[in-house]
């Protein structure tokens, strides 16, 4: 909310899912602004005649909108507004999805990571058992949720702006120029954790008739695992990639390899995912256990103080306390080769 309030010229929202009903809360900034994101976007463009908003989402995921109350009416208002541009991205293989979660503001500030701007995502770091704010738009409470993203400024934000514009044009949108002369648009309400650091962007994109596959994320995972000297700490919604498991196994067989900790949810969500993902995880874990003579690999599950399972949706890897990776990709095959990440 604070970041979007600072936008001068452009907000680009790239997502797997959007729910116009979720609340961004209120603050001392712009107290008259609506709390629900759908109305908030309309309020922003109505109060800033120079602002444009571009919203791009995965086409098949958009079907959820039909089952979200009055959301469809908000979307119609967006589509009718001359400075709100919406598009569904169908440039993916069958069964593939656009899984990136990116917000770029004036090409000078960006969010990029694992959390979607949709329902059942908000929580606090405490993951309390009794959390009044953790509820769906209809008031129904949902389970504790753990997620992570990055807030970025500087050249990396401009690079993410380039990527967002490329995605928009590949989806059939009109060409968009970069925003020139971006001022300091770091949100007033957001604390800076560190600065003057080297940042790289890694991507996944599937092979299609008009483009070569991009497997930078897979290579980054394998490189981080291979370079680790002391420790690897990772969080992932899934653990089903045989390539990653094999890379871990090779390190476990070394006499002085790193200790490796992976945090997963107890079980995947949905009706199909547990059958596929939980079974794959169990098989990979058993394989790694047999190749871990020094007992340096562990999978853990997170729980609240009251014993409620916390759903781990974050996608993080920390190696030797010197390199940090935060993204949208899980440790599964589709994140490496089928989806855009």
C-alpha cells in the first residue's frame, strides 16, 4: 500500500493470481483511500491523473474470479478505466502457468518473490494461533501461512521493469517505454534491511515455438548447492526435483560436505497435489537418507505454539550465510522447465 501510494507514473502488477477483495489495510498515509485492493487501484488512478496501472495475470487462473462474489464487477471497472490496463497471459504450454509474482513501481522500486496478491496469504511473522486479521474476504479464518518476498530499489528494480514490459508485450500488450527520472520511491512504511549489495535475477521459462527455454533458476539451485561449504538452509512449498535431490546427495556423500536443512509444509494443498508432491518428497527423502551416512540432511515442518501446522509457501535458500535466494520457484520440476518463474 505504501509503495503504491508513492507511484507517480506507473504500477505494473505481474501475478499468478489476483483477488480484488483482499485488504491492504490502512495507515496515516491517505486515510481516505479504500482498504480493498480493487477499489484502492481505482482510487489511485482517480487521484493521480498521470498514473497508469498495468495488470497481467495467468489466463487459466483468472477463472477463479467468477467465484469471488462481486470481484467481476471490480474487474469490469478496471477494464473500462482508460488508465488501467488488464491482460490475461496465455503464452505458455499446455498445463503450464505464469507463476511470477512481481510489482514494479516507476521502474525505481519492485517487489519480487513468492507471495501472491490474493486471499489466504496475509499473516504476521509470529504466526499466532489466534490472529484476528487472518481471514478471508467473507470473514472465514484460514490457517497460518508463511511466505517471503523481496523489496528492491536501484538498477535491479529497473531490470525487473524491463522484464515486466517484456512479459506484457509477449502477452499481446502494446509496447511500453521505461519510466524516466524515477525519484526515491522507497515506501515510507518499509524498513530497509541492507543496502549496497550485489543482486542477480534468475528466470525460468519453457521452450515454445518462438522462444528458447530459460533454465537460469535450475542452474542457480545447482550452483548454490555445489558451492556450499558449511550450510544450506532452504524453504520450499514442494521438494520433488530429482536434479536438486541428486545435487544434494553428492554433497552428502562427501566426507566434509555442508549440513542441509529444508523446511516444507506438512502436506501440499488441494486434492491432487498431496498425491503427487507428498509422494515424490517421501521417495526423494528415502533416497537421500540412504546416501547420507553422516546424517547431515533434515526436513522439518513448522508449527505454531499451539501445534497448528504452518503452511510454508516461501521459496528461500541461504548458503553459508553469504548468499540469499528468494523467488517464486519451488524445488519441483515444473518450476524449472514448465512455468515462468
